[in-house]
């Protein structure tokens, strides 16, 4: 009898073959079921499939059950179906079906290919994303914090959208979402990743549920908070950002016990991320904590956790993170029980206008200072921390990255970031990286899913060609005849919404050089905005001519594209006004843009995170008039 995952793979295969109009006889199973002499190192994590089809007959064999499902989706893709985007009408079926013979034997380039929840999201968005990632070959889904409450809260309360009333929403609903999500993830054999931040709070009676949080921190809690400037108190930004005195035995024991309890209470969790508070330069300055580095205290706790995991027979992995003040590796403590670990490195301050190099270029990290971490855009500086950490841990390293978290919504066409994703992934091996966790907005396919698609294809095969992926995606998204002119259109938009100039990222550190003469850069950006405005005006009749389109996927794509044109026209005009020093007008145009976005949110919902778009457009456009200087943020 089929397992649950293989039964689902069969269901999907039959459903899609029927919908596309194919008749075929295809057997599904594991390598050993077909006597295939292929092996992977660790079938829990490692994927691979063999597909052999002749005259619509044959088999799909997987290294594990999840890989059988991946093989099904791969066959469907080879037979003309395109996974255009998550959500409604996201699959594109071929106009002229053909089912060529297939002889495929592949294993992915990266072991960890994980989608991480972010943004303002409904539960349907999450279900759609889980469905989508299996189709394009991600092998894990990561729910951050205890239950990702904040992301759902941002959607269901509709705080920013003046045209929407808050919906019924509470913490119990999120608990129920997680049960259903577990089912959907494991039906596909995907890996369920959980938690990350939170170990500094919920084990100490400070849960994510805002209704269950103490209003005031109890004295005993204040007593274990990080000491800053000689004083212990809860971080001014709240519990979520609050570091503790991580060398205190009571703190270490409580956290280590909590991890074991979590594993025991959550058998559905496949991989547990183990991070401290999400903050920088607020770590404990007491004598014990500053004796060595911050990462020494962290590694000491990690060792306590993995000792207990082994004592309790827990064979799953935890994944700690090198992030902000733990970017510096330990100098005193050594990681024990490395078989219980994979490590993540999060270059959260890096630029997205430049890709990773082929191999480490800078081998020495900046000098360690207690609470002296300096943000840097510089790729090589970010990578230097990884290089130093890799000397301490030679196992699997995963890049926890944010390509599709912020900047992609400023770079209207999405192709610039997609190229960075492609180049980064091609260089992963040379940097000792064996995985990517994409911390990203889930509603993220506007105007197309180019970023996610390139990511998925290049994680699977680092040699995948950017242009081929792009062309195939646009064929599926807009129909064969329109792909060529749209390739030119999107590359014009990406070139003109020039991130380096819009974000003023010419300088190396995260400090805008106020004295530099920017007049030339600003003049270039102004000209680029005018070019973009012209392109968005000229494309209108072409878009409208495609409104009469009965393919449901293409139908939605053209409407998204028309709204996209209108939204980014307003944004470009706002940027031009900023450059001209007309800041009031710039803000008016920007607000007009936001209003238009929110008016259209019902239709845009699955592909565009309107809530986050507004925050990003407010906070990350830094170009200013060279004579007047930067405007006050409103
Ligand atoms: Zn301390």
C-alpha cells in the first residue's frame, strides 16, 4: 500500500494529467522499489529522483517519498505545465499538450532549500505557499517564533488598510492553523522547521500570545536580563528584543530544558532553529558574559542543549545562527555533538545590488568588541564572519537570506534581484554553503514570481541558466506570444528602478555619507525614472489588448501587470519629486500610491504584500535632492 506522501503524489499526478488532457501509465516508488542503484547520504534531508518515461509509460523513483512528489511535478513541468505562482490560478497549462519521453536522473545542488514565513499573511497564503514550494522543489517550510502570530496578526487586523475592517482573530486560531499546516507539510513529505527566535522569552513565561504576557516584568526576570551600562532591565524595545544574562546557570538550564520539552511536545517538528533575541548591541555586559565573546556563552548553551538531546535519544537537528553579535565565532568554547547541528549564517545587513563572490575574498572579520557590531552592506565583510565560523564548525552551513524580503518591491521588474539570487547560488559551493533559507514575504509574485522561480531552479541545479528560466516563466505567465516584449519591459524596469541609487547604497557601511557629492548619481536616477515612466505609459495598450484572454492564469497575470504599472508609475513620480526637492509633493504621490494599492488589495492579495510594501517604500527609499539634502521621514 502507498504511504501517505506517495498516495498524495499519485493523486496530484492523476489530477494534473487529467486536467492537461494526458493519458499515461506511470508507476511511483522509492529507488529500491525499482532496483535503482542510486544513493543519497541522508534520505531524511537529501533528495533525488529518476524519471524514465517512454510512450507515456514508465516510472518515477525517489530517494525518499518527498522526492517522488518532486518527480511528479518535474514530469508535469516537462510536459508543459508551468508553476507560475502560489495561489489561485497559479498553474499554467499548455495550449498544445505534448508528452515527450523522459530520462532524468537528478539530485539537487543544495541539501537545505527552505521557505521561511514573513510578511502580512492569511492562512490561505501559507497553504498556497506550501503547495507551491513542493511544486518547485523546496524541501522545507519554516514557521518562525512560537506560532508566527505576528504575521497573521498583521493581515487579519488590517491595521494599515483604510478600506478594510479588522477580521475576527485570536491566538487560538493560530494554534489551529499550525495543526492544519503540519498536516499539509507532511502530506508532501516536506520538513517542518520551527521557532528560531523565542528561546529567550517563552521558556521564561513570556509567550508570543500577547494576552498571556505579563504587563510588567517580574523582579526575578529583571534580575536575569542583560546588564547594560551597569543596569539590568528589560530592553526598551520590549521582550522580543530582550537579551538575557546568558552565562547564568539558571538561564542556561531553563533554555536547555525548554528545548527538550519542545521536542517532546512537538513530534511534528523536523528541524528546530535555536536563536537568541532578534537585536544587536544589547548583550549582557556583566563580568561573566564579557570574559570571552558573546558566541562563547551561546555555544555553551548549545552544548548543554545537544548533551540533553543525546541523553534523551533525540536524533533531530537544531540549527543555531551566526547573526549580528554572534557573527563573531567563539574563542573559548568548542561545539560538542556536532552531529546534532547544522549552522545558519544570516548576513542581514548585506547589499542586494552585488552578489556573493566565487570563494571567500576576505579572511579576517572586523575586530571583536562587546556590543560593538557595525552594520555593513559589504558582501566580503559579511562573508568574513562566515569564514571564521567555518573554522569552528565544518558541517552544513545554511545562508539565511533576505533577497525577497524588502528590496524586490522597490526594484519594480524583479529581475535585478533574481540575477543576484542566481549568482549567489552559483557561488554557494565555493563559500562552503549547503543550503538557503529564504526569509521572505510570502505574497511575493508581483508582477511575476521571477525571484522565487530562479531561486528554486538554481537551488536544485546550480548550473540552471537564468535566461532560460526567465523565458519559460514568462511564457507560462503571459502566454507564448507576449514573452519577448515583456522580457524587454521587465529588464527596463529593473534597470531603471536602480536599487543602488534609490537606496543610496554607494557607501560601504550603513551610514549614508552626507558629505559626498551625489549630484551625478541623482541625475542618473532621475533620467532612469523618466525612462521607466515612459515604458509604463507605452505598455498600457499592449496590456489592455491582452485583457480578452480566457486562460485563467494568463487572465490574472495581465491584470496584475496593469495594476503594477499604475502603482509603480505613482512611485516613480514620487521619487522624481524627491530628487527635485519637492518633498511634500513626493509624500502626496507616495500616499496616493499606497491608497491605490489598498483599494486594490482584494485582487492583489495573493501576490503582493501591500502592508509591507508601504513600510518598505517609506523606510528604504533614501535618495535625496543633492542641494537640499534628505527629507525628514514622514
Ligand atoms: Zn551576564
